[in-house]
């Protein structure tokens, strides 16, 4: 299985006049970040109700570079872009794929990482990620994701009943209860959010990761309004510095098994 190398890149010029560590660091005392907080290991709440996860720690490191405070604003995944446009927050950082369609509406930072998409089902089900295998079955997807878009495009006319959820944890609950036959997920989330839990003990990945459609490139980035170029450039510079320092690689070690994701060198 060839998993794409994760793209973490920086290299855009420093915002504004190019002097100092960040020319406009004082412009952002706080940065409001939209997040759908039910998506371990990327973003979730701990037992104390505090925000945790790989994306959360990376964002906090970026905010520290900008001498700013990250302020988390919870939002359902399918409502993240409308809420950004409504100025409820400045940045989307919730494992969002930078697709061509989304890029027509919002601006993205350089890619942070890339992750494979894979089907999970009950052990021994015999199911495969193909329309003829899933015909007549109920397939769970997270609403507004590239997994939902792919499932509808590839299997929507094959007799597959696609069930969309606003909360990924609902997908897992319905898998366990037998109300779903399978779910299409980003692989790290499936592992941390379900397969490694007692509730997911009877489930497994079926078939190989999907890569037969450009919609599943799964290159993840932070989203901003198209008018916020100065902030986007500052975030890109912070990403590049964090990669060069090894900070993002160190954070990744806390959340992912070796080989589950890979990190590239800074420019």
C-alpha cells in the first residue's frame, strides 16, 4: 500500500514589510478557529472538556509563533465554511481536505498533511469498497466530507444507501448497533476513534485505501476567507518554521503509529 507522503510546506513571504520574526505578529491577539471536535486523533475533547488532538496542538504552536491566543469555536463540519464566511471565526482547522470545489469559495494555507480513506465493516462481513459489494447495504459517512462526496459519486447509483452524519461518533454508534453495514472514513480517525476502542473490537478495515478519484487526495490544510491574505501568509511562515524545527514531527509522534503519516522537510 502506497500512502501519500504528507505535505507540510511553507515558504510564502512574511506578511507585510518583511522585518523581524513576524512583521505583523501584534495584529492578532487572538485567532478564532472553527473546529468540529468529535474527530480523534485530530480534534476532540478530553474528560475535562478541554480541546485536544494533533490539529489542536499544531494550531496552538502556530498561534504561539504569531504571539496570539487560539480560541476554539465549535461547529458541525458541514457548517464550517458558511460560519467562516459569516465571520464567526478567522480560520478553519478541522482535518479539512483542500479540494478544488472548496478553493473556489475559501482560501487554503499550504497543505499540512495527507491521509488515506478506507472502508470499515464488521469482521468477516466479506464487504469490499465497491458498488456491487455494497449494493443494498447502509454506508455511514460524515456530512460535508470528501468521503461523503466520493460515496455519492461512486456508489450512489449502485443501490448503496448512504447515510450522512453531522457527528462522527454517531457513525460509530450506529455501526456498533447494526444500523450501518459499513463506514467510509479517514484511516487515522477510524483507528483512534473506533477500532482501538472496546466498541470497535469486532470491526476491521476491508479492502485497500481508496485512491481511484482525485477527490480523495486528502491533502489537509487550514481554511481562511479569500480576503485574509496577510493572516494566511503569516500562518504559512509559521508552518514552515515549525517543520524546520521538528516541532510538527514531535507532535505527530504522540498521535500516530510509525508510517501512519509521514512528514516532509521544510523548504
